[in-house]
C-alpha cells in the first residue's frame, strides 16, 4: 500500500512540475514515458522499500543515476534546458518523499516467542531476516509470561506451539485482550513468509481456511483468463525479436530441434505438451528422465543464459493462449516426478487444482532447487498463491519476474 501511495504521489508531483515548467504537449508525453521508466527502475533496484529506516550511499547514488539517465534521454529528444532544473527538483522530491513516508511509518515492533523446539527455531530464523522487529527472548514458564509481556512492552507474541493447554490458552488470551497482538505459527508463516507449511496442516485446517476463491469463482477465473491472453499477446509482440534471435543461436550452437515439446501435468492432472526453446544437448535424457540441476552439465552455454533470463520459456506463451497454462501459476512438472513427489510430500496434488503457469509465486520467492525438500518448499508457496489469489497478486508476481529476468536470477 505504501508503494502505491509513493507511486501515486510521485506521479502527481511530476505532473505539477510539468505544469509549472509550462511544457508542450509533445514534451509532456515524453515526460510521462520518462516517469514510467524511472518508477520501474526504482522498483527493480528495490528503492521503494520502506522496511528499512536508512538507505546506503549506493541506494541514493542509484536513484540519482536513474534520474540523470532518463532525463538525459528526454533532453536529447526535446533539447529543453529547463529539464536540468526539472531533473534536479524531481530527484530531490523522490528522496525527500521517501524519507518523510519512512519517518512517519517506520516503527520497531517488539516481539517475543512463547514455546520451545523446532517451531521456535523457525520463527527466530524468520525474524532474523526481517527489519523493524526487535526480538526479546522469553525463557520462563506460562505464569511469568504476562508480566514479561507488560514489562518489555511486547507488541507481538508469536506462538511456537501447535497445541496449547487450557491454562496456556487462558493466560495468553488475557495478554491478547491487553492490546498485544498474538499470532499462531501457521498464521505468521501465511502473513509474513507468504507460504503455507504443509507439515503442520491437516484436512480440518483446509476445511476451515478462508480463501481458495480461485477454485470456485467463475468471475475471477474469467478475469484471470483475460489477463492471461492479454499479457501473452503483449509480451509475445514485445519479445518476438528476442525469440527470433534465440531461435537462430539455438540452431547454430548445437544439433537438434529449436523448440522441443514435453509432456507436463496441468490442471486436474491432465497432461499436455509444453513448448520451450531447447536449452540442453539433444541427448540430454538418453539414460532416462532426470531432475534438472544447478549448473547442469547437459545445458548448453546459450541454454544456461536462456534459463537465467527465462527466454527458454517464451514459447510457452502459446500454451497460455491455447488454455493449457495460465500466465501465472504453479510450475508444470512431469508425471514421472509428480508420482514420486506425491508419495513423499503431503498435499502435493493440491497444486494441480489450478492451471500451471509460465511464472509463479514459488518461482519468484524460492531459489533454484532440485530435491524433494526444495519441491516441498515450493509447494508451500504454490498453496499460498492458490489460497490468496487475486489479480493484484498476479501483478506483483509479474513485476518480481521482471526483476528475475533483468538481473538473470532464473534457475
């Protein structure tokens, strides 16, 4: 929400500056394009992050560099020397507005964990990655918890236990009613880590959990289908020259087809043929199906580049238009691997309740991995996506994917 406010405020202030500088219609239209690329740059370089109180010198240098770059392009096209002053003012506004928002909204939240063992360790590990949280260790028993919370002004109490005894429920409820936010382990993982831990849920939890609207809402599915087709056409047209160049390089680098098709599992476990630019040698699976690996020796040099930038997946736009896939959803896997994973990972089959995607929440939130544990972790993000689906979440994933492509952080 803060990012949307920040973007809106910068857009309004940019428009006011254009009026004050009495720019022509043509120059103003160029200016809106410049604003778009500046905002996109701020997002890609994580310069809209309000979770930290201060930016480093590198952050501010990046902001200034982005503005100088795009304003210089604007200047070369329009040759309006007032743009030098315009650039200076707008750069100062970007930095000043961010500082004001951050000072007004940034608060360090005191947090403590009640419980012992594995769940407490996981919560502690998660808190270490977050800014704005001050963890105060609690090592007493339940009778001491209320005084501890009051004395240390704990604002968030996390429960590192799945089951509480009657006495614990009574004591913790009193703490909650005294203006301390109490959050269970699964709720914390859902709201903060944005995933559902499959090791700690059961059928009863699934029965009572809110969300999962995408599984039954015809309207949401129609909106998603329109989004899929629209994005596929737009990105297809934008990347068509890239695909032509990629096809030529694939053909020249190694013998074999430019595009290969492979059976993958889709919605309701129905198999379909997925299309990709060939990134491996033609004999990559002469000994049978194998998990893809990091720095896989079967991958060609250009294939490695395509995988990091997701260029190899561009032919899947055809799968999206055909309706076999969605633009965003769980990654489609092969049946031979799915049968193996379903035996070892609880609720793995739930990811097939929706169409697989060209990109997805798990792909942008979890690094490359090729083990059963990695598949389990990715499933937890896939289930979060299915549970919390919205068009807004699809747009967030789209921008996160753009970061992956720009910085070459694909698998």
